C-alpha cells in the first residue's frame, strides 16, 4: 500500500499489562502523544475512529459518478477503501489526524500581478510535503509503538486511498470549508494533513462543526468557477488539477483562466477570512526555494535541467513536458510580445501537448488566439 508503514512490536498490548484502568492509560498515552506530535513539529493532533464518517462513501460515489475526478482514475480504482476507512484496515481502532502548517509569509496572490513570472502555489514553494510529513508521522508512530508494544500502525499522507479531510473534521482538527479544504478558526487554511491508523484504542475527540456561515469568498474567488455548489468541487475545472494532474492539452476555453498559474492555485484558500488568525508555520523547508521565476527561464528547461532544478520539490512529479506546457499557457496569457519567440521555438517540440501549447501561445500573443 503506498505511503504506509506497518509495524508490529512483540510484547503484550497495554491493557494486558495489569493496568487496572485501561481508559486512563489510553488517555495518558494520547496526551503524551500529542506532546510528542508538537515536539515533532505538527501544529495539532486529534483522534477519531475509522467508522466516524459513514456519509463519505455516498459523497465519494456521487463525486465519481459525476466524473468530477477527471483523469484521476486512481480515485475510482480503490473507492471501496477510500469511501470506507474501516474497510481499509479492519483491525484499526483509532485514526490519529495531524495538521502541519505551511502558512506563507507573503501575499500569495501578489505574483498574479506579474504576468511575465510564474505563479507557483504556496504548498510547492519548498520541499515536498509528502517526504517531510511522512518522516514526522513515522517518528510519531514509532514513539506510539514503544509505549504500546504489540500494537500496529500505518501512516498515510495523501496518496493512499484515504479521505483525509472528512476524517480530520471528525477528529475535530477543523471543518471542510465551502472550498472543500479543511480550515480551522485558529490555524487558518494553510496546513497539510497526515494520518496514523492504529490498533491502539485511543479516546476520540469531538468533531468540529462548520463555521463558514454566509461567507462565500472562496467560491467567488475561483477563477474558473470550479465549485458547482458550496462544499463541492469539480476537479476538471480546478487549476490545481489542470496544472498538476491533467495530462495532454487543457481545454482551450479554460487556458485563458489559468493566467500565470503554472503549478497549483491558492485563490480559494487565500480568500478565506479565517486566515487572519492563521498561525505561522515552523518548517522553513516549505519556503522560498522556487519563488516566482521568469517564464522565459522556465520555458527553455530540458528534461535534465528540469529534474535538477526541482529536485526534492513536489513540482518534479509532473515532469518537464507538463511543466513546460503550463509555462506556455502562462506565456500565452502574459500579453508580453517579447515572449513570443520563446514560444515559437517550441512549436515543433516532440511532446504534442507542448507543441500545441506553443502554437496557442504564439497565436494568442499575436492577438489571433
Ligand atoms: C484528489 C485531491 C485533489 C484534487 C481534487 C480536490 C478535491 N477537493 O477533491 C485536486 C488536484 C483538484 C486538488 C487540489 C488541491 N489540493 Co488536494 N488532495 C486530493 C486528495 C488526494 C484526495 C481528496 C479527495 O478525496 N477528494 C474527493 C472528494 C469527493 O472529497 P472531498 O474533497 O473531501 O469532498 C467532500 C465534499 O465534496 C463533501 N460534500 C459534498 N457535499 C457536501 C455538503 C456539505 C454540507 C458538506 C459539509 C460536505 C459536502 O463530501 C466530500 C467528502 O466529505 C487529498 C489527500 C487525501 N488523500 O485526502 C489532497 C488534499 C485534499 N489536497 C490538499 C491541498 C493542499 C490541495 C490544494 C490547496 C493544492 C494547491 N494549492 O493547488 C488544492 C485545493 C483545491 C480545492 N479547493 O480543493 C490537502 C488539503 C489540506 C487541507 N487543509 O484540507 C490534502 C488533504 C493533501 C494533504 N495530505 O495535505 N487536490
Ligand atoms: S484551487 Fe483555484 S481553481 Fe481550484 S477551486 Fe480553488 S480557486 Fe478554484
Ligand atoms: S472563504 Fe468563507 S466560505 Fe470559504 S472556507 Fe473560508 S469561511 Fe468558508
């Protein structure tokens, strides 16, 4: 199973060691675990049970039935597990949900005013969170197993068939806002999620309730109208999906709406008023490696340059071709005629989506696209 580890120590479980009050023992372990999570760098830890959100199976089914996952076929492939965390690992008794902050120290939307530069979303500015969060989850999991010998854990961040947001809401970490991401009244919305499933029965926390009220700032901020309704996203229109997940040419109708966003999008998160209360993140490795490079510099990267430049970054995952395709859409949207020659040089690129994007950019800059 991707991004999971399973460990089993060989001494007896905590309730079998003669403790007359296993509930108190579980509460003590949980409190100590929360302290260890804070020590490891997580902003918050909360606990739920694998069966806490029975409605997610139906919601996932509706999302998939409407085709809102686009080309992300992997969402449908293991949907029996994705929609039912209790079926994923029947022995699990608790799900420990963790929040890891990556709050930006700058206005993430300022770069949208610089059309000759690349807007790269905040989460991808530094090191890949999959690596950093997973390392911390494993550290925490090991700590737990030392205190609860004989028990087992699996850690998840992002790529396993687990719906992290509803579980995090059930655990009380925050609520799924109208933009569908998890936010909290004191953390804001700039945080990643990680999960530890365990056979250890820990006391569950109370779920968080929604605090969006009548606000709809995120819905109104979306450049592509990707929300068919509050709390629902059609990924096929989301710039994050289009720039990161979507293979091949992007629908020409949507290309102008990408602006200079070449990797991910932050508009709905940045619009949220709860971010006024966002806490600063302590992990400096999420910051400032890539910033906002000139489009001219990025369009000419070959495969080796691309891999060297984005080593350790989540951007590396999309490969040179999809990346340059995105850069060419941004060039087309830049209104900067001096970039036309760079696009023209890529019209015969061996990658058909790159060649098509180059052609589109040249025509658009010439005012004919
Ligand atoms: C697939 C995916 C995407 C897809 C689809 C996003 C989506 N919203 O589904 C794309 C590529 C578009 C994407 C984009 C982003 N992603 Co993403 N993504 C995921 C992933 C792998 C799965 C999400 C999923 O299961 N979607 C399926 C849908 C059906 O589930 P859902 O979003 O929870 O939808 C719920 C609502 O529709 C709800 N619902 C329906 N009707 C109603 C009605 C009411 C009243 C309510 C309350 C709810 C409700 O029911 C569904 C289930 O609860 C998760 C990691 C994980 N394994 O969970 C990361 C994850 C959600 N992504 C993350 C991030 C950071 C992003 C981006 C911000 C990155 C960026 N800057 O570009 C954007 C945000 C875009 C957005 N507004 O969602 C983080 C979010 C952290 C957080 N604080 O929530 C996650 C959790 C990764 C992580 N481990 O940190 N992502
Ligand atoms: S990430 Fe951007 S495109 Fe996607 S839903 Fe949010 S604002 Fe819309
Ligand atoms: S912008 Fe408003 S509606 Fe959207 S998540 Fe934040 S509070 Fe909720």
